[in-house]
C-alpha cells in the first residue's frame, strides 16, 4: 500500500503500486467481511473501502486496513477469480479498418489478436456494468479514440482504445473504436443483474452473425 486517505467521511481510499496488488487487497478485505464493511470498489491501482460511520471511524478503519495489507492474500484472490467466455461477433467491424491502418496490420490480424487475449476487469464504470478490460496485446495498443464520439452505440458493442478494451452494456454515446458486438445481456438494472466484477477474467469467443442472432438477449452463464 503506497497511501491511505479519507474519501469523504465514510470511506477510505487505498493506493497501490500496481493493479495486481490492488486486486489482492480488495479480495482480502471482502474475505475479512468486517461488520462495519459496506462495500469494496477496486479501480486499477486504487481500492475504496466504504464503512458504516455508526460502527467505526476512519482512523480505526485505516489501522485495520494497514494490517490486512500485510497479510498473504493468495487464497482470497484464488476464490475471487472467475473466467467468463463472452461470445463476440466480429462481423460488425465498424472501426477495424481504422485500427488496422493505425497499427499497420491486416484486419484479420486485429480480430485474431483481440479474440485470443485474456483480459482482467480492472474497473467498472461509465455506464452500469461497463467493464474496463486490460490489457490489449502490445501490437494492438495505442489506437486513439475516434475524432468525434458516436451519438449512438448499440448495447453489447465491443470497443478498444489505448491499452484497453470494453463492452458497452447499454445504448450510449461513445468514442471507442468498435471491433464487434456480443449478443449477451450483461446488465439489467431492474433485476440487479451485474455478472461482471473487478478481478474477473474475460476472453472473447468469435462467433458468426447466425450464432449472434441465436444468442441475442441471453445472459452470461
């Protein structure tokens, strides 16, 4: 842990040297499940720990978290890790040609590299359940956002920019380069359905448009 600061009056924000350390710490705090714990939110190299002010104050929480940060967390992380295989149809390649031109590789190679990599969910945000997945293969990294964002991006669209890829879980404006689309429903706010969480692993499985239509609207197993 590189630093630990108050976040408002009911949370502590811990910073770490890398994403793996933050993931380990978040898993350890969740596993300890103290009675004052409300929520744990990891985002890349930071972890926010929300607590009940009626039960404990920041200084006591900080002391407890510093002790947890020194404990081995391998078992907690192993229990927390899950691999999701998410079907993706690359026959809706809105920006593949743009990506290919930027990195100097054929379009088929763009798709192959994107589908073969295994990603980690490092953060969730932007819209409900949107997973920020890292990291892209080096050959696929460094592509900038679109010069102007689209006003309408379909739910399930899979995009990339910089070192990251992600999935638009709802219809939204968006400026990432779109490489394909998953038919799965990955968020349902009314049902409280949010199957992806930080620390999960994701790999895309390439499907054709016929399989896309068959799976359209199904939920992640």
